[in-house]
C-alpha cells in the first residue's frame, strides 16, 4: 500500500512539474543605435544586440497615423501621432522572433527647425508572416508573455518635410519578457 501511495504521489508530482515547465518566461532585451528609418516607406532596418540571440538584424515597418478619435486626449495635437508596426529580429544563425504592436510618436521641434521624435509603445510576440509561428529555429515555440514588450525609439534630428532618399536615424530598446515555449524544445 505504501509503495502504491508513493508511486501515485511521484506520478502526480511529475505531472505537476511537467505542467509548470510547459512555459519558460524569461527576461528579454533588444537594443541598437544608428538604425535607419525611411519616412516615405515606413520601413526600418538596423543592427542590435538581443537577449538569447546575440548580434541581430532588426527589420520591419512602423507606420505613423493621425489620431482621429475625438475622445483620445491626443486628438488634434499635431505633435502627437499614433503608429502601428511589425518587426522581425534575425539572429546571425538565421533564427527569428516576430513582433507586432503600436503606440504613440511624440514630436519635439528644435530651435534649428529640425525635429526629434520619441516612439513609445508595445510589441507582442506574434506571427506576422502567416506561417502559424512567431519564431524559427531555437525560437520556433516562442510566445507572448503576459505583458507586452515596451518599445522606445528616439530619432536623431530630422527635417519633417520629407524628400525622396531621406533616412532618419534612431536608437531603440525593446524590453520585457517573452515565453520561450516548452522547456527542452
């Protein structure tokens, strides 16, 4: 009888610990400087350093838009815009993590007539290419954690009147937690 109770307890403990190990939520940080944003196409690209990935290439789209909801506290403020976007973070070995989200852009006029911009918002780990996964390689089981990742990007001074060939440079951080999926996968 003692053996069967011990065996049952061991089985329950194993099942319980397996369910606890099904998620591996870990801290996440991606940061880079001198990245490029094309204000005509809304595409961005640049290098960074990313937790669990090392040196990375960060590619994506960040589309600004005018805030049109009259109930929004930033409605009508020409120095505040919204943005929506997506990004793919690519490790040197080709592994990827996909993100999507949005937020606010805060424009700051400078005495020189140029502007700077701070892009704040949230990204979540999310399938953006339609293959049913938000990552590849070691990140093929990656999922969003309970809270979104905080995004901040700050532009170097730029001319708000856009001309063909203009590139705006920026530094960025993406910080929070991600779920790497089942342990051991």
